[in-house]
C-alpha cells in the first residue's frame, strides 16, 4: 500500500493541476478517514476477506498522510485509494460535488476523446468531428506518459477503483484513465486504425466543439419494445430504479402475447429495487414460487465480543455459545435472513416462450438479483458477458466536505450458497463484442441471441410436425 501511495504522489508531481480548495482542516481529514475505517470495521459484510493487518496498518499510515495533503482533491484521492483496498462494488467514496464539477474526462481543449475497453484494449470510440481524421474511432491508446498502457493503468488508475471483479476494474480504469483537473497534461501514444503510430500531448480544458463522432443514439428509456424477425420480441429493461417500469411492462403484455420468442436485454441495467424486476419476471416463468438470494449480515452483540476475547477456537467445539462469542470477537458472527420462497401472484396469462437474456458487465445489483430469481429456468438462456458481480444493501453516510460514502452491509449468494459477488454471473453462451463489429455498428450479442432463438424455433417447428 505504501508503494501505491508513492505512485500517486509521483503522478501528481508531473501534472499541472488547477487550483483546488483546501477547506478541510487536518482534524476534519483525520475524522473522515477514521469515520470510514470505523464504519467498515463495524458494518462491512466482507471484512473477513480483507487482510486486517494491512487494512489497519494502512489506516495508521494515512493518519499522518491525510493531514499533509495540500487540498481536498488530494485528500479524497487517498480516501478512494484506501476504499479500493476492500475490493467491493457496493462500497465506495464519491468526491464532494465541488470536486466532481471540476473533474474532466473527455475534454482536452481542441479534442474530445472517449475511451472504452474493447478486447482488453484502450480504444478511442468517439471524438469531436474535426479530429476524426487525426484520431479515427477505433484507434488504440498504447502508452500514456511514456508508460505502456497496462503499466500506466495498474500504477495510476486501477488502485483507485472500488470493485470486486477484475473485468469491471479493467472497464472503469480504461474509461477513466485520462480523468483529471483543468491543466493536467497527458502524453499519448496512439495506434491508428491503419497501423500508423502518432503521439499527442493533450491538456484538460473546455472544448467548444459539442458534437461527437460517431453519433451514439443511446436508449435512455426505462423500457423499450421492438420486434425482430420470426415474431421475436426485443424487450430492454434498462433500470429497476423506478417502479414505473412494472406498469410499463404490463401495458406491453397484449403486444408481447403475440411473440413466439423473447429477448430480454439487461446489459444497461445497473440495478435498483429487486422487487420491481420480480414483478416483471412473474409473467415470464411458470413458477408460482421462486427462491431469491440467500442473504446474511454481520451480527453485533457486544457482550459476546467481550466473552470472545477470552475464548479460543478449541473452546468452540460442541459449544454453540462459545462459538458465537469467538465469532463475534473476530467479526464473523452473522445473522442469516429468512429464506422463504417468494409467492408470485398474477391474474394475467404467463408468457412462457424461448427467451434469451442479454447480460454484460453493466448488468448489476438488482438486475443480478433478477437473474438469481430466474436461475435454472429451462426456457431462459443467458447470452453475453459476465455481469458486474456486485449486489447487497449499502449503508450511506456523509464525510467532511460533503462527500458521500457507502459500505456494503449484506452478502447475497444463490439460494444454495454459490457466490457471484466477486465473479459476476456467467452467461450460458459467452459472446464478447469485437472491435471489428463495434466499428461496423454490429451488436454482436444481440445478433447471437436472434440466431440462437431462430434455431430454437426451427427445432420446435420440426418436432411439432
């Protein structure tokens, strides 16, 4: 951890940062650090997976370091790096709004540069139209500040990303690799689509050119329904944050009953309320009851912890009370939530047809809960890439200067205890978007789902003859 902090100070010294305010007193900075450390120790459900000695020693080191930070931005950079040690997607520290407003990710004066992780490469996917010949979309950033891209990301970006899954750390690190403040410079080595290597020095500042090339018409609707060949309905469920999605879905049922096959797209669904997704799922499966996640949280009984300090592991054998005391002392005494099956009631006809569920890295939280409820449905097939790999119930609290922090308090697994947090829910058919298809504006995963369902329908037709 000390090495990572040294790297941070190193990169800061090479950058020309805009003036940042220093509103926090040294005492407030220590309080914010201590508050976060305390809430993690008391509430973080995955604390048993953390190296406690490293966690505590890093906290001790940071008590001195945070007081010496020159401004609020540097302070919260250290805080985000500390948080990232926990490797959890539902445990984060967000910059105060004043800092967020000053951060830039895509603007570099005469350049606009958007970057995505495609085929494990840092691909420039969009630019401002006036620069499309200089850095055409599809160009690859192969080095930053004279460092190979992977070394740069591993040293200066990934250590600040809070996630339990390596593919999400890779995605976010790539997208945010050039995030910084006005005046910060980057030397880029870029491999263009024709193989030509160029170098650019870009500096964060406002860009007057607002148009972006190519135009990306993102579907920002809560729910959308389109029709594909062979009476295949394409249904995008883009969020479970708004209960309105349930009534929107019910309004589409008369049309959906005409479908012979169904595609459910969860690739842009970052979660929300799992009950909203379940209200939709009940129309799409035959089950009257389903089992959701198996969940637990840490249980705190102070006297058990006091007794546990005087208890050894050998004392716990065949002694439930000593076992509770010892587990409380080491922070591994849990409360298991009741796991009764959920009853699905509906007076409407259910739609049980071949169904492909599109999933990807941005399928997260309550959308993953949806997949747990739908697990092992014989007419459901998951197509795409592993999901985000994080769910649970975070506890939110404020830190000095208006920053918001959250700590995950609930562990969720499949009903049989199989873990997906930290891994992501895998697809039944793995399909990764290729750079070639991206440049041709081909949705590789959607095309695979359509072809798969066509085969299912053809096979069903043959069997019915």
